[in-house]
C-alpha cells in the first residue's frame, strides 16, 4: 500500500464536533437496529405462540385463579380449565399516548435548543417534561404488568404461579418496555443536567438529537407492540 | 479543521477524587464478589423467607450483582456517571484511560487503547480455549472405552454443555477480539476504535461473563447441552441460571463490540482509504460484526425467555401451559446458524490476508471475495431450520430450507476459490502462518462437504443426533476456525510483541494439532456413521475402537495447543526480534513502528492504491 503523508493532518488529534456526531449517529442507529431485532424476536414469539395455540392454551390454563390466595398457595387444589379474556386495551393505548407525547416533548426541546442561543432554558423545560412523562409511562407500564392474570397451577404436588402463553408474552413486552423507559428517564435526566451545566447548548446540541432518535424509536416500538397485542389477541 | 493544542499543556488532574484512577482487575473482582454476596443475601432474605423455593430468582439476582459489581469495580461506569453529571472527561482523563505511560499496569485496567484491548482479548481467548479444552479432555477421557466412568453422568452432561458454550464464545472472539481490535483500526488508518470506552466495556463485560459460565459447573451444572434445549433447560438445576446469565452478559459484550467495529470501518478511514482499498480482513470483520448485530439479539431474547419460564411462571417453552419447545429451537437457531458465520468470517479474512502476503500476490478477485462473504452473511439468516429437520416442526418448509442450505455452499465455494486462486502460481513463502492456511484448506474441505451431506433431509434423518454431526462441526470449528485463529496469531504476533513466534515450536504445534484434529474427527465420523448417538456418556462396544482413536487424537490436539501456548509465552520477551514489517506486507499495520505508538500514527497517512500490489510494477509512490 502506498502512503503519502497528509499535509494538512491535524496536530492535536482533536476532531470537529460534526465528525464525532456523525460517528455517534451511526452508532446509535446500529444499537437501535439491534434493539429492533430484539423486538422482532418478541413479536415473533407472540405471533408464533398465538399461531400454534399449543394444546389450546394460548388463552386458557388448567389451574385456579390467583385472586385472594396468599403466596403460600391455595389450601385445597381444585384445578379447572380457566379461559382468559384479552386484556382491556385502554391502558395499553394510554401508555402509547404517554410515550408519544414524551417523544414529542423531547423533539420540541431539541428544536428549541438548536433554534437560538437562548434556547437552553426552554430545552431544559422540555427535557424535564419528557423525563417526567417517561416516569409516568413506567408507572402505567408497571400497572399493566400487574394486570396480567396469574393462576395457580399444580406441578409435582406443589402449587406454582403461572401465566398463559398470551399472558407470558404480554408480560415480556411489558418488562422490556419498562427497561427501555428507565433508559429514557436516565437519558432525559442526563440531558437536563448537562444543559444546566452548559455542556449541552446551542453550539453543542448533537447529543440531544442522538437521544431523540432513541426516544422516537421507543415510541414507535410501543405503538407497534400495542397494535399487535390489542388487535391480534384472540386465538388465530 | 484547525485544531488547538490547549490540551497538551494540561497536567494530569485527579479524575474525580482519585479513586477512579485506582480501579483495576483486582478491585473489579473484589467489587464483583461483594456485590454478588450482597445481592444473594438480599434476594435470599426477601424471597426464601417463607420457605418456598426461589432458588432461580436468587441465582439470577446474584449473577446480576456480580456483573454490576465487576463493571463498577473495573471503572466501566465511571464515564457514564461523568456524562450524567455533565462533567465530561478531559483530554488528560482520556490519555489516562488510554493507558499513556502506564506500562504493564494498563493491561490490568479499563484501558481504552485498542492495542491493549487486543492483547487483553488474546489472553481472554486463551483462557476460554484452555478451560473449554480441559473439559474436552474430560469428555474424551470418559469416552475412552465403553462404560468408562471418569466422571458421573450428571457431570458429564454439564461438561458437554459448558465445553460447548465456552468454545463457541472462545471462537466468536478468537479472531474478532484480538485482531479486529489490534489491527483493524491501524489497517483503516485510524488512531483508535470509533468508541474506545465501549471497546474496553466490551472486553470487560466478556470477562465478567466467564466466571458465570464456569460457576454454573460449581452450583450443580446443567444437563441440556449448549443448545439449551427446552424443556430440559426448564427442568435443569440452578446451574442453568448462571449459564443463561453468562450468555446474556456476553450478548451485551458482542453487540457493543460489533457496533464499534462497524463504526470504525465506516467512519474512521483515513484519506484515500476507499471501500475498494480496504484490506480483506477489514471487510470480513465488518460483515461478521453486522451479522452478529442481527444474530445475538435472538440469543439475548431466547435466554431471557428461558430464565423467565424458570422464575416468573411464564410458559414460553412449556407445552402444558401453551408454550412450545419449537419456539425455543426457532429462536435459538435464528441466532445459531448466523453465529457460525460470525465465527467463520473473521478467520477466513485473516487467512486470506496471510495468503496474499506469503504468496506475494494480489488477492485473487477481491470484489468476488467480498461478494462471497456478503452472500454467506445474507444466506446464513435463511437456513436456521436445517437444525430442526428431524423435530417435526413445519415439514413443509423442509424443502426450502434444504435449498437455502445447499445454496450457501456457493458463496463458501467462491471464497475457497479466492483462496486457491491467490495461491495459484504464487511464489509461496512457507513460514509458520502459511502452515495454518494449508491446514485450513485441507480441513475445511472435509467440514464443508460433510455439511452439504447434512443439509440433505434424507441423509440428515439418518445422521441427526449422531457423532457424525459432531465430527462435521468440529472440522469447521477446530479444523477451520481454530486454524484461522492460530494462523492470525502467528501472523500478527510480531506486530504485537516485536518478536517472531518461535518457528520451530510453532511447526511442532501445527503438526500435532493438524494430525490430532484429523485423527480425532475422522474416527468420529466413523463412530457417527455406525450410529453412535452424540452426547452419550457411555456406548456400545461396537464403537470402542473409533472412540479410543478419537480420544488419543484429542490428547494429541491438547499437546499441540500446549506447545503453542509455550511458544506464545516464551517468545513474548525472548523471541527473535522481527522489526516492524517482517513479512514485507503492504497493509498499514505493518508500516507503523513496532511497538505501535499510542494513537498509532504520527501523521495520518493518505492512501493512493490498493493494499495488494505485490508483484506489480509500482506506478506511483
Ligand atoms: Cu446451521
């Protein structure tokens, strides 16, 4: 390989912020790409289990309802075939609404930050609002997870908590969403602090966009999940 | 840009009170153990108090404690904490993290210099191979004769599971870990990886995963094989929880590493380093990294769902509650087949690199070889169900999956032709790295062709679950990938150490490993053809002779690997000095001094022609 020396090479090895930003943008999109595959794997799980409806147990289970039974298990076990109804979709769509609003707030904040030298204060307001909204999303999502019906089933003479396969995947979507929302809260709070310390500013706004990309992706993933879970839930 | 030199006058300030500069592997171990114990104690007190068995939950929480503690103790979260509080790292901090003037200590720390990370990966790979190899010796010793009980059956099963997974992890990182880190940034003309801190994070996250995997043996093991087949994995003891947590930790490590490699290649190339001028190893590493980004999320998900079934009461893989083992198999092999090429591609790329240098010829049909690798990666995501031909899942899809699997032999054949074409009429310099290339050619033919047999459903119906399959994939993993990894080590060793790997010991090692591999696995083909099932700890006396031969062959491989280890250690400080470019290579990593300075280049080079101009008249210089 023939090599000549770069006459205009930098001496201090410092790179322009736009160059660093371009690299980080590719990085965040690759991470989002990996996250998309994970979501795809969960959607595949959902549609596959619904499609095969193994043993007719997509939304039914042989056991006892868990309501009113302590963690020690029921005293007498009288299992019957219980048929589950799809979960009410209202809370699910409320979570979607909250996360979409949260992403929109982040996006508006970024716009204000980039618009003028005085936008930093407004950005902090939007970032705080987006973060608080994401916290609300976590609370609602925890409620949703707790709503997934649990049952007692008998296994080798002992009683176990169990979910139907439908309930299992809804639970997995919920836990995954909670983990992602926690990340949003941390990122949002971090941006809020950084804008306060002037390391995020009119000149140095790039990280706000990186975070916004992730935020919007989470909103999109929440919408996709909600569509699948609320529209395709009865036995195929 | 016009840059300033303000940073050069900054003297090293304390990095946030000083404690951050005292973190190393020792503090990581201590913090990991302390956090694991605390996590165990909290989980145990809260969950086990009413006498119900929450052993899976306790084990998973303990594993999380270990990983978090270890990462805190090594300093992986330091810069995240600084980002969060808006106190970004100064240039002095970055130089400290890069290991400037830190001497040997930097190898024991969260060091961001890609060359240090590369060396750390060499050591980690050797540890993984060594541990997996010891388990292989245990397995083969048990199989020395029918009814031999070197270990009991439960331990035997655990040895199989952990041997399999240790070796898979070892081979995923064997080439991509050391060399995509050490040489790729220099090859593309960069001062470091795109994200140096993520680079160190990926290394230390991998390190955190290893004790979990080995620890699974200590807490009762697991008996479901490396494929973690449900429902066996649901019924396995708590060893499975550590096993699965090790894999989840590992997927974080590889995802971070893959993003880093791709970003480095796409955004850090120096002036004139167009995509057509990238050394073939860079292409191979990047394609493998992209494929890994696709594959490993499935690994993460399948292991998470498995743990969830065990501790949350979910029923993804439990047939009596609406789940199905087929789901587990699909998710696993959606990862599992692409992963074979994540493992194979970097090894092939390194061997192609070696071949051009030692045949003193340009790579034969550079573009075709890239197309071959891209074709391999593309097709590899469409073949996964060939692992499930005999399971009864979707028989109607058997035909299509058979076709895609057989089609994948086309890009494989293309890459093989590129290798042979590069050798053809070359002026071959038979130094140590070339031995492994020829070994690869011989072994990969066997591993590849038997793969085509197995892709054929009628044949697979006979062979599935026999030692024939085990022999096939060991020809690929040991005979081909391990040969590529060792070839790469012999080739780039002088760049790392400034010394040749001892040629004589290296050749002894080659012949032992080469002969041992063929003895072990040819005999294993025979065992399989005669119908010996895989994963059995004992067998009928009709398989006696071939198993004895396989066991002897395995000992020979081990002997060869020990000779290699001896050569690596003894040559490190005492080998024959090599100078910066002992092979007369033309890729950039050989044109910088040895040892490679921090930040690699005094002045970034400008590239004016492709890297394989061997034997061509210089048209410009
Ligand atoms: Cu396969």
